[in-house]
């Protein structure tokens, strides 16, 4: 079974998003290394922020059926290089997190994410309030379980 690899900057909300996708309420802990969970690979934020780790992301992507680039709606800069998603041999989607935060700027977040993800859908999410979580899960599961009703 192929997994979905989740990539994003430190503090972007990747691990919290993973917990929300699995229906868990406990606070997320900082991801220190690659974490394999059922149908997801959660990556440390440092892997996307430091080009030295790109090789590890590329190697890990061969175990995945898709990547999910995560961008925090409260951030004003892009932590991915331009065209980043195109460097992977698998489809890519995007997720903007923390869309209901008082400092969120979803239009800016989409614009920034689009620089790194020129094609592919971008979904709006809030793990805190469950916004967009079911829709995101419904988009990701068919990648992992093609042809099934998971």
C-alpha cells in the first residue's frame, strides 16, 4: 500500500493535521524523524526547510502514492522553493492549515503555496475546528486505497 507523505515547515500544523485525519484529539508532539502511520508518512519540518534533507524526502516519496504540501495560513513567506512539488515522481496536493486563526490570510497562503505547487488541488483546513478535514481525508484515501470505499 502506498502512503501519503505530508511535507511542510516547522510549526505548519502537519502533525496536528495527521491527528485530525485520524480523529484524534490529543495535542500533537514535534516530529523528530519520519513517522509512518497506517496510510500517512509525517515528515519533520526541517526536511522541507533545509535543502540538505531534500534527498531524504525524494527517497521517501518512492514509498508514497502522493505528497501533501502543508502551508500555515498565518505565515507570510513560503518555506518551499518554487516548483518544489514538480521534483517528486508522484501527484501532489496542498493543504492550508489554521484557516480560522485570527492572523490567517488564506489568499496569501494559497498564492505562496501555488508557487511551489503550480498544479493540483489546495484544500483549506483547520484541525482545531475540524474544517475541511473530512474533505481532505476523502481526497487522500482513494490515493492510498484505489478502487475501494475506505
